C-alpha cells in the first residue's frame, strides 16, 4: 500500500472509530465535512490533531487549520500527505 493509501486508511479508520461515517464508497466518505456535521467537538479536534501528529510524525500549522480542506476527511488526508511530502 502506498503512503497516500496508508494515510487514507488510517484517517478513515480514525473517523470510523468515532461513529458511522456517511457514504457507501471511500470517495463519499472522504468528502464528508466532519466539522459542519458536528461529528467531533472542539476537544475531539484537539485529540485528532495530536493523534495524527504523533502517528504520522507531522506538525500542523495555522495555515492547515484555515484551509477549506481541513474540514473534510479527504482534505485532511491531502494535508497530511503534503506534510509527509508524498
């Protein structure tokens, strides 16, 4: 599995562990706007950031939080992938 595939699988697994992610396909799940839907609260966001920073050895910056992609699962995968340089 490629690094991007590993990141996608891990991020989807993280959100799936929090509850049922809407969508039948990975593509639909990746487009899910977890912030708009209130899927995780502010403390959950802090936990999520810490989890992904540790798991993928990356560091999120303010520009990532301000990015429109940050609010979707797929956007988060893209941000992590770019931080990993893949």
